[in-house]
């Protein structure tokens, strides 16, 4: 099958599927309470794509070349019958299934998700210090319960990655402690630069801790050496501990954007197709889906959107990163 390419020759290979806009955390950099409070109007149930509608759309995407589907939210584990969705998607040939979660419900859900066909899970964990973690999630949720979820995922046979968003003055003093917690484990820890996703997190460039600074911080304690990219669209730059204790990754989406190799699209919970993580405008797939469009017609609509795709938001933003401090690391490439 000919790959589906956008205007820059980038293929469509990965689909992020949001299955809910709700979350049981109120992380200050993502869904702050002052915005997502009691009166916030979340989507009504009928506005959400049903599990069967999601399966049908994903099957069409798979026919167009998508090979990895990442289930997201909000917090996807608050969606009822998420295990059944995994089972439905698992029946689509050739797909790798991943799920991104805050880990709060993993102790109860991990075994069922693995049995349903989930391949791997990414757990968002921004600190292993309990007070810092509670301050970040803003619902007084203890870090030990997320760590228990990671253990449950491992016990269920799921591959586990751990993502930590680093924000200046909030949790950047805990980088080494996070690295220490996941050294000598099979789990890959990835640090992510604080990003300007959405319009509600009050993002400022001054809050960004550059990936190079994160790597230097860890390297000062446990020397690191760089690893080569596995795929041209890899978002994470990988580093190996020289003492053999595993590896760590950094996602430099602000200081070193990777738009040139981006092969990812996202489908919102209400059925809008976005061709960039930072896009504000989506293309409605729910209306044709519910008005009788055939799979072929849905595929043609998706093809049309992707063929016209010219997104490179992070590349265009790079001029703004000139104000970020530069950290010289002589060992890079060594």
C-alpha cells in the first residue's frame, strides 16, 4: 500500500485517540481547577464517539497506514468499558495499542487491559516526592498509588514508559530523584519540556527547563551517553547510563522541535481530526460517521485532510526559544 503523505512527505503512522475530556486529576499545567472547576461544561455522553464508532474510525485509519494507536483523554481510564474498546481495537490487524494514563486507576485496571490486548502503557508521573506530586495533581492524590499502578502494569505483562513534564520552579528540583527511582528497572523514564498545549495552562517560555539542562543534571550524577534514533519520527532522544543501569529519554518539543519527522494525528473525544498536537481547529468526522458515510468515504475525507497537512507549529516557534539558556555538553556524540 502506498504511504499516505502530507505536503512535506510525512506519512500518517500514529493516531492518538482521545476517548474522554474528563480527568480525575487537576494538574496545574494541564487542567487547572480555576478553569476546569465544578461549573466547567464537559462533553455530554451523546457528543462523545461511542466505542463502536471509535473502532470503525480506527479501522479506516489502519487501512490508510496507521500502525500505532495511543488511547488518551483526559484520563482514559475514567471512560466506562475502556477494556472493551481495547478488545475491539485489538481485533484490527497490525496495530500496536498503547494507552497514556495518570496511573490512578491502573492497580484495578492493568490486568484487564492486558488481557484485552493492550501492548503498553505510558504513565504520567511528574515527581516521586509526595508533597510535590500532590501539589501538581491538585487533588491530594498520593504518589505511592501511582507507583503501585506501575507495578501492577508490569505484573500484568504490559511494557511501561513513564513521562515526567518538567516545569521551572514546580518540580525541576526532583529530576535526579525521578531518574534514581527508575534506574535499574525495565521502565523507560522520559522527561518532557513544559509545552504550550491548549490555552488554559498559562504557559510561559520562562517556565521551560530545556532538555539539555535536564540531561546535564542527570549526567552530573550518573554519566550518560547518547543513543541513536530508532525511527526518523522518534519524539524522544535517548540516553544510556554508562554504568549499565538502563536508559532515560528527553522530549525537547520546545527547544528542539521534531516537526520534520512527525507522523502523528489525533482524534478528539467528539470525533474531530487534528493534524498537529497544537492545532486549534479540527476536521469533523463524527457528522459523516453518523450520517451514513461509508468506510470509503471516511477514508477519502481523511486522505484529503492529510494530503493538505502543512503543520509545523513547533518549528515556527523556535525563534522564541532563543531566550532559553544554552547548556554546553561536551560529551554529546561521544
